[in-house]
């Protein structure tokens, strides 16, 4: 009897020990510790040793990440991709196939991949630009990212986003379908002017408050710089018009600053008010101030890369942004000349979205978490490998190595930009000034408002086609506005512009009442 009892106790002890071992090895919640890299992150060409290896409960997965870049990837693209994958294997037992696409090919490729059901996990998106947030949500392209998912797979990244900014991520159905890339959240339209010409012609940059103030300078350039394009424009870079009496530059809708009722100003009215502007663009084009191929060239950076564009346009100028502009202007230093007010545009101007058809959405969200919190990984994808693509000059600054084979020049595409190393020419307080700009920019009444396009999808498609036909030509001055502007207006009306404006106004009136914006 004693012998049988002892045998039973031995078996029970063995079973208990096995269960304890299994429990110790299991992954509670299947969530690895995605912490910031050590304080010496990036100080070696090899990834820093991690204190928390990938947990065995996570099976290995391969992810795909598509994103826009300003130029074709360099020869070391795969080399950097391999280094990233070594690190990700340790952190979340995953690899990622990076698929950079130029700005002009990104939208068509994204559409084609979605239409064909092509497999990808992570993509770049924005409100009102590439991968346009709400329209793609309406067509079921992006996966909803719930609070529970964020708490489990990206809590550190979410903790870095100020709560007052988070509502900007809400779609019209009140849900969230993307994760913001935290960076400058204010938009200031500026002219980008090569510094050598500012110095040579003693241009007072502060005197330029609108496009009208630019004309004498363009005339000087045309008369004295035969190999220089005074004003460079392209299909993806036009729109010098500003009206500081209105709120709405680059926003979802416009209203007059001095109107307490916040009455919606529609696109047709704004079009009528731009006649003088279009006439000016026409006269500049005929005078040779604007490049002749402006309505044809797709990517302005292809033109700027030659270094012979004296003045260009930047829609979201930001502290330290001159360094990036210098890189795409043939290495020539540039200065900003703001021509519009600074508006808080929210954090949805750049974000990461998960393909609704992704086979690994949880692991994709873990990758998003790392891109927004892990300084080593973020700077690896932004700048490449230390010693090969850049050198550190101190804890904050790096010096890119010229013609190194990897220079995507798109920190704002990859993750939380406040984790970025600073580059030559940027002030040590760049990130402090960026945060100050975010906090001080004008917060429009439209913040949080989005148009539900369900009932006007056909009209929007038709109006978009009309815009594509006329906008670049009129904005570049390559056609006579006296002839083409009436045709454009008529085509907008025939395409459904009035219905779009009626629906937008109705939704705006409801939003104002619901939010108590007007008495």
C-alpha cells in the first residue's frame, strides 16, 4: 500500500513539474517586450544585443511593407533590409520584405495590389494624399485597429502620442484604421528657395508673404541665370495660391476667418476667386519663369535633382526640413519662405495601415510598435548601417556618407520622427521646435471632421477626373485661363461638384451643431 502510494506521489510530482515548465515557457498574451533600443543604439554596425529574445510561442512570419520614396532605391537596399531582418528576428521572430515605390508609382501600385488581392501587410497612408485614408476605408482596404489590439501589441507606441491628437485618427464611423507616424502635425505652405540666389540677389525672404511678392525675384533670375529654372512646378507640386482671410488651406473644407457661423465655402466659389491668380501663372509661364514641361512632368524631385530649380513649393515645411530639401535640390542649400498660416493638421497626415487581407495583422502591429519606439530599428531603416551609410558625430547628430548606396531621405515615412538622428544643418533643438509648432499652430474648427463619401462616390470620381484634366495645366500657366477656366468650371458642374458641395455642407452643419461650434 505504501509502495503504491509512493508511486502515485512520484507520478503526481512529475506531472506538476512538467506543467510548471510548460507554463514558464508559454507567452502570456503572445506579446514580446518591444522596448527602445539600449542607450548606445546605433553605435555599432551590428544590431545591439537585446535583453529580451523572441519568445518561443511566436512562430516565424514574413511581412511585406510598401511605402513611398522620393527616388528609386539605392544599390544597398537589400543589404539594409537584411540587417533589419536580423534585428526583427530577435525582437518579434519576423522578417519584412521592404518594397519602396516612388511617389508617382505608389498610388497606382497600391490600387493594383488591392484589386488583385496581392499579399502585403503594411502600407503607408495619409489623410487627403497618397493612400487616402477615408476612401480606402470605404472600399474595405484597411483593417480596423481596435483599442484592445493596440493595448496588446503596440502599447509603447500609443503612449508616445498625446491624447489630444488621437481623435484625428478616427474615421467617419468613429473607428481607427491606421497608426499615426508622430512628427510635425502642423502644415505651413512655403516657397523653397536656393540660398545661393537669396544671397546673390539680396532677397529679403521675410518680405515674401504670397506668390505675388515673388515676381521681381523671378524676373531677376530669368534675366541673369540662363541655365536656371526660376520656378519649378510639376504634376505633384503646384498650388501657390493662398488666401489668409480664410481657414482651409489644405484642409477638408474652407470658411472665412471672420465668420462666426463658420459657413462652408465651396470649391466653385474658390475657383471663381482664383481668376487673377491663374492669369498671373499664365503670364509667368509665357515669360519663361516656369519650366515648359510643368503640366507633364510627374515628379518634381526629378527636376530638382539637377540642382537648377531656384524656387519650388513645400506644403508642410517644418523645423529642420531644409536639410531634406537640400538633398533633393542637387545638394544646394535652401531656405523657407512661408506664404500661408500654420494650421494644426492633426496626426493623420502620415500613418501606417494594415491590409485587411493581411495574414499576420498582430505581428504587423508589433512591427509598427517597433518602428515608432525602437531608436535603433528606426534609424537603421531611415539611414542605413553606421560606418557604411553614415557616421555618428555625437549622440544626436550623424553625417551621411555621400553616394553610400542607401539614402531614402524619408524619415517621416517610417515611424516616430522624434527618434531620428539629426543631420548636418539641423539645429540641436529641431525636435523641441517641432513640438512647439504642433502646440502653437492654429487649430481649425474642422479638426475631427471628415466627409462620409458613400452617397457621392460617383461624383467624386468624376470630379477627380475633371481636376486631373485641368488643374495642373491652369496652375502651371501652360494654358490660357480665359479659354480653359470656363470649360473647367462647366465640367466640374457636369461631373457633380454641386452635389458634392451640398452633401459636404449638410454634414458640416450637423457636425457644427453636434460639437456646439456655433450658437
